[in-house]
C-alpha cells in the first residue's frame, strides 16, 4: 500500500472492513500499532484513541492476491513456494541456500529485498514447517534453527507458536501454560484428554515426528527443462534456438523413460516480469524433436519478447507411455507409419483446432442420423462392423428437406417430386424401407424410405414421415446416391 | 514411318514424361479395372502421385463424382489411410463400404474457410504416410493448384480435388480434369434400381487423350459399359391450337 501511495509512508493508517455492521480493523501499520491500535478493534474506538488515524477500505481477497504475487516473486529463491494464509509464505529451501552463500545471507537477502518493497517481514529457517512457523512469528533469539534442534527452539515460545485454535489457546492460558516447555513433556494421554488430538499432531509436526505437506503455488512438473540466457533474447531466431535446445533435452529424457508427451508448455520469462507462454497438444504421445518443434513453430510468432527474455522453461504436464507400435490397424504402405499420420493431424489440430478432425465408427442404430458416431481417438477400433446390406446414400443431407410429391396411395413410391423448384419424374424406385423411431431415445413418426431414380439417371433417397392413415404425411429428401 | 523413328519418338516421349515427373520408378499401379479409360493416360496407367481435379455443378453430379472418386480411392486405401478435407461435407460414411472402403480408415477434416482447407490439403499431400487425399472446395487458382502439384511430386501421394460449382473452370496445374454425371442404371429388366452408373468425362489429361466413357460400379469394381447407340427421342412439341 505504501508502495502505491508514498504519501502514506509516515502516517499511521489501518485497513478496515465491515463486519456485523461495524467497521473492524483488519490490518494496522507499526506506527498505528505503537499507539495501541490492533487488529479486530472497531474503527470508531480507534478514532477515539487516535483522531488522525487514516482508515482505508480493505477489499476482500486483496491480501490473498498480494500474498500469491509475493509467492510467485519468491520463486527466485526456491522452486517450491506455498502460500500459508492469512499472512505467511512457506519456502522449501532444501538445497537452495548455498547459492546465496549459506542460510544467513539467504535470509538477509530475502529480508533486504522485501523490506525495500515496504513489507514488514519476519523469517525463520527450521527443519519442519511447524518449527519455522513458530520461530518466525514468536521467536526472539535466532531465526535459524539448527538441524534437529526444533524442540529447543520451541521451548521458550508461547503455545500460539504451535498453530493451535483460539479455543485451545484460551484453555492453555487459563491453566497457566504460557510456554511450550510447560506442557511439552506432559503425558500425551493427558494432553489428548484435555485439549484434543490437534495439539498432539501440531506438536508432532513442529518436532518433525509427523509429516506435513505443503501445496506449492507452482506444481512441480516431473518433466521440466529450464534454460537461462546470458543476454536477454529478443529475436525469433533466438527463441527458436532456445526452444530447440529445451526440446532436445526433454525428448532425450522422454526417450530414456519410454514416455511421450501429449501436452507441452513453453514459457518465456521476460525481463519486465511478464511470462509469455505457448502450448501445444499432440494426438498421440510424441518424443520427436522435429515434430514438436514444427508444432511450436506455428505459434512462436505470438510471443512478444518486448525488452528481452531471460529464462525459458519447457514443461510436459501430460505424458503417456509410448505404445509399442499401434500401426497394425492402419496397415501403412511401405515406409510410412502411424506416427507420420499422427504428426500430420497434430499440425492440423495445432493450427485449425482439434474440433476439425473427425473419424467415424459404426453405431448400432438403424436411424440414419444415429448410425455413425465420432471416434474418440485415432486408434479406436469399431466395436461392430459396418452394415453392408443396407442401401445408404453417399451424400446425406444434414437435415431432411421437404419436397412436394405426386404419389399413388397408400404405399407406392412417388411418380413425380419437386425439389428446389425442379420437377423430377421417377423412372425407377426401390422401397419402402421402414425405419422406426427408436422409442427409447425419441418419439415421433416412423420413416418409409424409397430409393428413387429420375429421368436424368440421378438417384435420390426420399422418405415419407408417417402414413396416409394418420393424415397427410410429409415427404422429405434425405440424400443422394452415387 | 520407319521403326527407328518410332523408337526415337517413344524414347522422347518417355523423356518428356520423366521431365514432367509423371513417370514413376516404383511399380505401383492402380488397377482401375477400366482398360478403356486407362488408354487415355500417358503410359496407359492411371497417374498416381498426382492431383486430379473433379468438377461438378449439381448436388446429383457431386454425389456421382464422390462415388467415382471413392471407387478409385478404394483401390488406393488398401495400402493405408485417406484424409478428406472439406468445408461443406455431406458424405455419409456408412455408404463408403459399398466402395470397398472401411469408413474408419478415412479421417475427415472439416473446416470453414477456403484458405484453411487449402492449407490442410497441402499439408496432407506432403505427408507420404497417407494413401490418398480428398479435398472438397469450390475455387482453386492456378497458383494454388501448382503448390498442390509440387507437394505431391515430393511425397507421391495421390490427391483428388472435388470442386463443387466453381465460379469459373479456370486452368489448373492438376494432371487431369474429370466430370462425372449420373446415368440411368440398368436393372436388367428387374424392377427397381440397378448398380450406379456414370458418364465419365475426362476433359483434360496431361500427355493423354481426353475422352468420355460410361462406367458402372458393380461387384466392387468398375465396369466399362459399351456406349449404346444414343437415339435421341425428343418429345414432339405440342403445336398450339
């Protein structure tokens, strides 16, 4: 807040939000806190204490947003950062601190950078999340807890350092247990009876007896490659080179592990902090550098490098085992194979959308519109065989169109019909083939289909919906035979 | 003409063909079953690894054209898969089994824009793992057709371009231009419809002789129909009064 409005730097101010009809303080600056103003107080009371107090509206969610932003910023210190609501960040620093020359310089760097931004931060490093949490908030001696020394660090701290519920804290307070050391050695049975299970599990978490997991803001990708660049990259050629190097590394790994990627994301971290990314998907697992590069190539133009890109990363969020060989279905001509077709379809899907590609399989319905279904994948096989005994037109109109007919009653094929204003005289006819409605799917009139050849030799598929006994049925044209 | 001269002419014809990259090294042949039609082609074989153009102007003709194309594709697809790129597709996959094609072997690419259709056709033609590419569109300029032709010269894929009601029948770089129209079928005196029968018109063919034939699709293959003596029986105009 101070960062955005520098004039507030030396003024005590608070953030307040309405709660049960009153304005309640949600956050206060150190200047305000020095005057005895604290969180959860009512604004009106604080105004009485300190008339010059500035009150700003606290928008819900803004703190979370800010914290998330900070967490993302902290990715420079370690790849595993988690947000600990309402006011903390958890960094898994294993194997990271030596890059800053040890734990102390590491912490100093974090504090210095964040303080420069105007944040009031406290940090701690410990073996467990619980211990670090407590030491960070309530510790007074050293922010760095040596390995295995969690219990020593915790002893002096108030019970609140164990992340307990307010109700339990209140009871501990009533019983005069002001420090962790006063109850840490009590029999576990007694603790459980009086304070419930949580206190034991919190203790175990802090001491490292119980495992605790954090939810990193950036999920760790098993297939992740990273390429920092010495100089910021601004040209398309440079991006291509970076992409190729990353793809080669990634594909090398995929080949070793017999995996193929189905989705791939290429991210460019720009100098100004903006991340540009392009993503591709493939129809079948792929580990082919050339092919994947071709897919990306279509999209490289959408990256705006602006002042330059400093880091490139390549993730494969979705990978699959590469099937031994799925080519038997296709029985490819010599030299060709299913991979080539898959790669072609990937290119088409990448450029024109995956919705454009269809493959059909027979479906067990007589109703013509339902007799085919779209295949789910390139390799899905037909469950049933195609019906060869039914005469079906090569062209089927997406929707039957009405025609006018002259027809002898009741069940003969038409003598004449008019379609789109043109009169066709029927020369030959086959039929009718009655196709009933599938009552379990849809109700309506049955159709009597006729194959018709007119005087020009053109062949049509016509039908009558319903019968003459039920009134005046409509005639439709539904397709063209070859 | 003396025999050495004929040899020279034959030799020259072969050279011309190889220059035009129509002559193939491989023994891959399409057995259309239409000896009479094959005589029209250079070297008396149906040109594979080339782009053929089909033009139709009415829905009925379009169905007949697709039928004829499917008859040809059915021969090719035994060795692989086909891609069908179109902007307004009305083909009904179950009917393809009539032409000896497993409909699931055809991958349909349905697009809206003409440019996208052309791009997809070209990409598909460049992929040598595909047996045949069928493209349905209406307009095809000379430059565009040249691109397609160049693509197949590399990959040896056979392309069929079906142009439905084009604005103009412009010159293209395709190896041939066909027009297929339906003909009245012959049910041999039985009631009902007979096998599909078409009037196949080869309007243009590179290094070949254009012609017109009547063809029937029966028993899973093409059959040449000897042209009957056409007797035009015009209905006498009714006189006024």
